[in-house]
């Protein structure tokens, strides 16, 4: 077909030329002499104005050109008298490709609540807000690949179905072809996975890290970028049961190299979005400002969205250890003015998201890289520090988000790794293939995982992770 996209037309106005547009009606206004149709084709946030003369376009067609209907418009591009855009299309013919009954189409030209739009997730992409979010998501995804490709990393496709629980947290979704209504049982009366498709129990992956480590021991710098699944029953604005994760893994990197890479990477992709999603981010910035107005004064953020994005790309992240953070949090308990509600009592307890947000939003007012966590609250594969108490972990905390990245230097020493696995009762027999990395040509290495939706949440200024993935999967929600 010979259609022109609206983005192209706005960037290259061609008065007097003929053009064909296709897209969906956002609004229609009519008077006796003329009908104005604002059309959007998703190529950019702007609508394009179509001017239809009732002497040329039939009444029947104009009646059907309602919000939500899909049109093919052919006409002449002319200079526009209206404010806001330089050109418009004077229709010579309009074809209704798909009608939308105004009494039934749920997305009307008015402000709908995000809750309502979540219930209509199959149609919500037809709003300005969701169009902008998914274009930003797309650009961020591209920026991530570009960043690693420029640095010579190899993109590794890690499997979705695995037999391991990489994080050892027991939050996996089982995959099975067993007939659970009539389950085969073994001698012990348990499900007999030998009868299963793979001849063993399998689950959806929680992380591509372990496979990333295998690949890094040959290709030296790799990354994965794929869907990951966690059956954690946390109904928060930061958790999904299905989310996308970016996991670089680098041979010969120590903990500090890992931190440097993560900081540079985050700043790069956010700058990329600022450059390539200018109009969408300006729209989302205004939207976020509106939301802020509805909040109580003490819960309002000090910065607008664009200001915050600039700030993060232009300031070094703060780097402190868990132990230093613990001291700050403990001291802050006495400071009532800072309204710190969840005191931290004991060295060794994991930080709650309230703690993380306090450090980032109230104390430092900058992204924070927290390192050297107590080994008890981190995974088995992390490199043990010489104090015997902490591991070379890092979490990156962002304003408004809390943890956005989790990573570590890995324990490359076979004996130490085996000892830790024994302590945590992780089967060395089942993980023989992972231990082979330490048996044959082991090397110091490190990596991290970025939760993609948490990044999109930060960049778009949205408040709920369900609104930055097209079809969110959360407890009780997997309709379409
Ligand atoms: O901290 P996590 O669990 O670390 C790992 O999975 C490591 N294997 C990463 C690595 O070192 N290669 O998860 C990493 C990030 C978190 O910081 C968070 O941004 C995101 O993944 N994340 C989630 N995002 C949305 N919903 C959930 N349920 C998430 N769980 C983790
Ligand atoms: Mg984590």
C-alpha cells in the first residue's frame, strides 16, 4: 500500500501533494460546513487533522467516522489554519475500514482511570498514554541491544524451560505434561516426573544468569534479554509474575568493574530515550505532573519526570556498603522529621523497599549502588568476601522504584562454591553442569540483572508496573 505515516508527514510536510493516511479516529467535530477528524496511526503521539467537506464525503461515511473507527483517507496535504500543526489533509475520499459503535467502544475521548484501562488492556494501547509508554518501551529495548552490541557483547538466548531454580528462592512455575487429574505416582506416592515430557520436573526460568555464566566462560562478554517468571505472591506496584530481564555476564570483571558497567549502561539507555522519545516523554512528563498535583504535599516528588531523568544521567551514583547503609538507617530512626516508619534493628536483615526508598529519595537524593550484603540474604553463587560475613553483591536503587538492578561478582572458586551450596542444601549433583564452569578453566567473573519493566516504569514516570507491559501477569490475572 502507499500509505504515509503521520510521523513522516509531520517531519516532512508536503503541501499540495496527494497522500493516503490510515489510522484510528480519536475525535470528530462537525458543523454544517465541515467535519474535522483527528486521526492517529501510532507512529507518534500527535494526531493528524483531516478536513472533510460534506459535499465531497457522504453523510453515511462521516456518521461512521467515530472515535475508535479505522479509516483510510485520501486527499491533498494543505497548510493548516488551525493552531498546533502546520499541515492537514483535505479529504477527497474516505473509506471506513472498521467501524466502532460509539455506544459500545469503551475508549472514549475523555480521561479514563488507569484501573479502568487495565480492565480493558486489550484496547488501552489506543490511548495517548499507552501509545507513548509502549513506544518508549520499544526504544529502550533497542537502546539496550545497541549498548551491548557497541561494546562487543554477544546476545545469548537462554532457555525459558529449565530444570533449575537459579535464585534458589523456590518461586518457580512448574511446567508439566502430566495428567494432573489422573497423576502418575512413583513408589513413594509422589508425582512421577519420569512420565513427564522431559522425563523430569521442569519449570519456567526465573533468571538466565546461570546459562549466561556458561557462555561467558567462552565468549567472555555476553548478555541475555528475555522473559523471566516468578511465582511470588506479591501484589505490589513493583512486581510481575512475568517480567523481562537483561542479564549481562562478563569474564574478568570484578565487583567494581560490574558497578561501573551497570552505571554507564543505565545512563546510556536513559539518555537514548531522552533523545529518541522526546515528544512521548514530554507528554508523560505533563501527565506525571498532573498526577503529582493529586498527591499530598509530603508525598510529592521534588522533581518533574524530565528533570529526574536528566538528573540521573548527569550525576554519579552513590556507592556504599550494606553496613554503611545499615548505620544510616539506624541513625535515621531517631530523626522523626524524616518520617521514617520502618526502623531497622539488626545487622543482617534484608532491606524493605521503604528502607531503599528512604536512602535514595530522602537521604542521598541520588541513585545508590549498595554493595557487600550479608551472605545470608543473598544467593549461593555470589563471591564470598574475606570477612566471611558478606558477599560481593550489588543492588542499584532508583528514586521512586527502589531496587532496579541486582547483581554480584560470582564465586569462581569450586571449593568455596561447593561449601556454600552444602550449607544452603542446594544439590551439587543436579547442578553438575554449573559446577563444570568452576572445574574447567574457571575465571573471575561478574554480572547483573536489570528488571526491564522497572526501567520502563522509571523512564515513563508511571506508578504501577502493570501499566508498562502490554499484558501484565500478576496473581489472579492472565486473561489475555
Ligand atoms: O535481584 P534479582 O532476583 O537477581 C537475579 O535474578 C540475578 N540472577 C541477576 C543477575 O545477577 N544476573 O532480579 C534482578 C532484577 C531486580 O533488581 C528487579 O529489577 C527485577 O529483576 N525483578 C522484578 N521485576 C518485576 N517483577 C518481579 N517480580 C521482579 N523480580 C525481580
Ligand atoms: Mg534482587
